């Protein structure tokens, strides 16, 4: 079994939330959109007698990060024999954040570097320190779902490395089939499915409040639906112009937690169940659905070889099923500092990273545990079914980033508030109001306007 600390470490690999991966065999790809001609041209056209160029590349300390970025560098150098990419391995955690900030401030950053997307990228003052890539042809290869995570003002500053993680509902496909349950797309359909499963003696919704961080998923993974109903929510929330308690779509995640308790959808020992035990319940069919991030599919399969094939994924349903979409925890990105002395070659390398060929280079070394956010990137046939389920939302244009990738605000007590709501100690209204108050101190410490 995996410990909580190891699980949290796995989440951090993909912009706070991805897991370790295994080497994948060569397999036929699934269908995917075709990469743009302009970007593919940049990625694959190797110069014949170009002058030697050396690019420096700072990457993360995590082994999976190193494997992915080494794969990209090796593939690019093979296409461009005149280019040498020198990789420097950084440090993890706060020390790594400080290293990146210091080197950007002193003008000593490498030609390209690998770093977080989302709010941590915003802390780099990207409009002053990073090269704006928004007008580059290869940006057409990047899924629109990803771009907000590396956008500041009018500029777009990074391209993704690796795969995203989906937040939503993991479900046992056999339990659904045995009980005649279809994947719900609206919340009313979800309620009907849960009630039917409960009547059959199967806990519809697994809760693992013994690991309190897991209680947040119904709230955090509902962000796509919040943004669809209230398109300016992230900006208004950051500016203290919108509150969870005042907006029905934003409060829905808290309402779902309360409904699960009120209707008895959780298993009897939900208050003390730990993350590992919850995954085992789902694998064994002793519970039908589990609100979680998709990285957990790989953990299920590791603990129960072959069980990952029986785990599907669907987004938390919206009130209107036609508007339901998936919330994504985005991969880390590669950026170019304004201080590079090899701007054109750095852009060519980044173009390769942003191409289907770049994604394929990663897949040769690291098995995808989520969908790529690069148009034209393909997934091997042996990828988990739940990963294919997530990829479908991206391909349909029904996916967007978790709030933490578009707003710097996240209160420290969200998980405890969610546990209180999900265990009947607090109503959804009270939970939303408490969380609105919980973020105030952090917003003030960040010096945000309006607080």
C-alpha cells in the first residue's frame, strides 16, 4: 500500500498532483487530432549543415521529470545533430522554487527551464522575465484547456511536458454493468444511479475522510462546471468580487458532499477510511464510485495487477448534462527566459516539445497516466481505459484547469471544512461561507487587490 506522504509526492509530479510512471511498450496509437503543419515542420526539419549550438536546460529533481525531459532532449538532438542540450538537474520543493526565482532575477537562468504551471508560474512575474510564446505557430498545437495555466495578461509563456491528471469520479465498470448503470452526465442522473446502487446494497460513493485531503475532490474537481456557469469566476474570486456562498454553481461541490451524507451514499466507516483502503474498495467492487484524481488508477493497478482495466472515469456531472466537463490538474511546463542568448534555437526546441512528435518521445520512455494536452498526441493501446475516458473530454473541448492553475487563492482549511460538511457537522451553506472566510488571510498576505 502507498502511504499518504508518498501519494502526495506523486501528486506533485504533475503540477502538484501526478504519479510515477512505468516504461511503456510500443503499441498502436488511439485516434487523435492532427498536429498543425507549421509546428510539425519546425519539429521535424533537421538542419543539414547548421552551425553548432548548445542549449542549457534546467529540469526538475523528480526522476519522472528527468526521464521525460531527457527523452525530449535526446529526440531533439537526434533530429538536429548540430545542437547539444546540456541538462542541469534542479532541486525540489521550496528550495527549487527559490532557485528558479533567484536565477531569473540575476539573469543566470538556463536557455530553457522546466517549472510549474498555474499560480507558481504567475509568481515568476512572467511578463517581465519570460518570453511570450502566444504568437508562435506551434501554440496552435496546445489544447485550449491548458493555455490559461500559463497565461499572464495577454501573453502565453509555456508549453506542457507530459500529461494532465483528471479530477472527477473513478468508477468500477463491472459494478456499473452488473447493475445496469450508465455513466451519468447530469447530476439528476448521478443521483438516480447512486440511489439504485444503494438499493442493491452497494455503497454508491466511497469516502476516505480518514485522509482529509481526499474530501476536497468534489469541490475542487467541479471547477470546470463552475467556470462554465460563471465564466469570470476565477478572476472575480481572485479580486474578491465572487464568493462560493453566493454562487449556486460554486457552492454545488459542498452541496454534493452534504447530499452524500444525508442520503447515506457513503460506506459505514467513511469517517476513518484511508486513501489506500478506498482504492481497494473500488478495485474489489465493494464501493461503486470514488471522487479522486486519475493518478490513482495507476496505484490501483500496482496494488492489484490488471485491476486498472476495470476502472473508468467520468467528470463530476453538472446540473445540465450537456454542459458537463472535466477539471484538469495540468502538467508542468517548459519556459524560455528573456535572458537566453539562443532565442531562435530555444524556440525550435520548445516547438518540438509542443508537437505530437515530442509527446511520442515521452511516451517511448514513460507510460502516460493521463491525457496529453497537445493536439495530435497519441496514447498507446495499453493505456488505462480511464485515461482514454479523460482524453475524450479534452478532444471534445469540454475540459479546463482546476482553480489553483488560474487563481493563486486556496485557503489552508478547505479539507477540514469539506470533512465537516461531508460528515454532517456543517451544512453546505455553512461550509461555503467558512471557506470564503478561510481564504481572506492568504489573499491579504499575497497583497491581492480588493482584499
